[in-house]
């Protein structure tokens, strides 16, 4: 089943890119829905005690200790569910826009879907790196071909940042690989890499190598400078892929690879890493408050939210890690909804500037209600999906350090300020010529925003659905890796 989740989108992607068939929108949506169905089916009878389910492993280069090894525990399954839940929404939201060479666009989206699934399912270090890099290729072309003004310079900066960061990870991974010994041979298998004992000095360099790769991807301050411009200039589908799924690769990498491979260095580096994450929360939140471009505002809000997720993971206690996993799911859902809202507004009135909006709620009450639910989830209002995740994260950071927890808690205040301000300026106030003619949501838009808003409510009431899925894996990881 793990192999199927990768092969379906990759095979269809190649078919679409090579043959350019008619009806490519329907093909892409059908492929994304098929992967979602397989993901849901994978949860049936899933053993959530922390063991690997749905494993697939064949030798690839056995002489070098490389295997095509896949599997999923609760953490991997949650990321797979997030990826394949958001993929149909991203594809469906793209139906509202016309693209030059649509087969190429949807083919690249499906290629990225396959690569993302590979990242979360890989149980071999080199295989993880290959999928990690493969996911960068389609999103680069999506942003460079269908992006906005100055897209080549901006996407090149994004590519350089992420590619160079990944090279540091590769060097660190190769070093650990050369220290492994499985029956007299080196191995990239996750178990073999984790069992390797590193000297304190070597562990420091290995940890830094992994951190540079994952910090850029999340991104964590001060490695974030590529993110706002890339999010703003990318087409909406590309922005959704980046913010909703791709940045989760960095957080997942910290949990699955960085900390388990170099726990010897975490005691020294954790205070520094968490401090950077908390600084990023405050920094990005203050900038978000001052934004007039709604899409850029959400881009900076994403940096703030991911900073809190990173701080919770690095605190390395149960509340922090569980909260990070729950909030990765919730943030992905909410940010996809928010960027779709921005896209819908821009298509209707031709601008993303808050000062040019106003009175939309009068013309489009259904849209205003759906936008409000998504916005409340992003603000982490109680009984919405954002609340339990942020509560656990703040609890985890607070347990690690009271002062850092207090500063991190400012994200709740700042988030309410910039999101409520944006909602008020866009939905209420004096209408203008464009907003008085604002059309309410159509069928496609209703499905996308309706699903997102529904998940905001359901996961707000029933977060235990997610926590039960990941509890065994979190206990196993925390029990095995202590510092």
C-alpha cells in the first residue's frame, strides 16, 4: 500500500506529461482522490503502537546497503493523510484558473504528490534524500512557469536556499552512513543509522547539517527570507503545495531523522534552536500586522505558526511533539483555505490590497461565513482545530522553559490582531464598485472552502482522532531518543 501511494501519482504524472491528454483536470482530480482513498484505507486496522505498518522493502543496491524501503507508523500516516487530503482540494481549487499548457501544470502537481508521499514513507536514508530533492523539482517549475512578477529571480532564490540546505543534510547523512556496521557492511536503513553512536564533536556537525536543511524548508528564522516572496509570486496551487504540505517535510525531518540520528548534540543546540523559532514567531507576527497585501500577510502568519510548531518539536516532550503533529495537520488545512480565500478575492476584484476591499460580506454572505470559520481556526479560537494544537505546543514549550513559553504565547495575541484586522477590512466597512458586485461562492469553491471549514470544526471538537493515531509512535520515539 505504501508503494501504491507513490506509484499512482508518479505514473499518471508521466502519462500526462508525455501524452498531454484531453480532460487533464478530471484525470488529476481522479488521481488525487484515488490516493486519498488509499490513504483512508490504510487507516483500517492500523496498528498505532509505534510499529511500522504497510511495509515494502526490496534491495536496491545491496552491496552499498541501500534498499527501496517504505513503511508508516502513526507519524508517517498522519503526514500521508495530510498530503492526500489536501491534494484533491488543491487540484479542485486550480480548476477556477486557466493555465497555459494545463497538462504540464497538473502533471507537475501529481509528480510532487508522489514525491511528498515518498518523503513521509521512506525508511532508508538515501531514499528519503532522493524523494526530498525530487519534491523540489516540480514546485520550482510550477512557480517559475506560472508565477507572477519577477518569478524567475524569486524562484531561483528559493531553489538555491533549499538545494544548498539539502546538500548539508546529504553530507551529514553520508557521514553517519560510513559509521554504520551491519554484518560488516554500511547501511542507509533507518534502524542502522539510529543505532550508530557518534562522538560529541561528530554529532554536533551532523546535527547542524540536518538542521540547515530542515530549517530552510520549514522555514525557521533567519532562514525564512525566501518564503514571503515565493509564496506571493507563486500561483495559488503552488503556494498551497508549499505552505500546506512541503514545509511539513522540515518538521517531519526533525522528528524522524535529525533528532534520532544525533541526539548526543541536542542538549547543547536545543536552547539555540528553540530561541530562533521563538524569535521568528514574534518577528513574523509583527510584520504580518503591518501588511496591506492579504497574501503576504498570510505568508508571514505561516512563518509565525511554523515557528511555534518547531519550538514544540525541539522541546522534545510529549505535549510538544504531539502538539506539533496535530498542528501540522491543522496548519495545512487552515493555510490552504486562507490562500484559496485570497485567490478567490483577487479573481473577483483584481487586487489583494486590504484598503481596496470592504463590504464583501453584504454581497457574498456564504463566502464571508466560510472565510470566518477558516480564520477562527487560524486564530486558534476554542472549539476550532487550531486551539488544541496550539495549547499542546505552548504547554510543551512552557514545560521546557517558562520564559520561552511566555514569549511563544504572544502568537495567540498577534494572530488575533492581524487576522481579525484583515477579516474586518475585507468583509465589513464601506463597499466599493468592485465589492458590491462580488459574486458568492460557486460549486467548486463551495466544496473546497466547505471541506476546509468542516475540518476546522470537526478537528476542533475531536482532536483525539489524531492524537490517538500518533500516541504510540510519539511514546516510542521519545522513549528511544532522550537527551
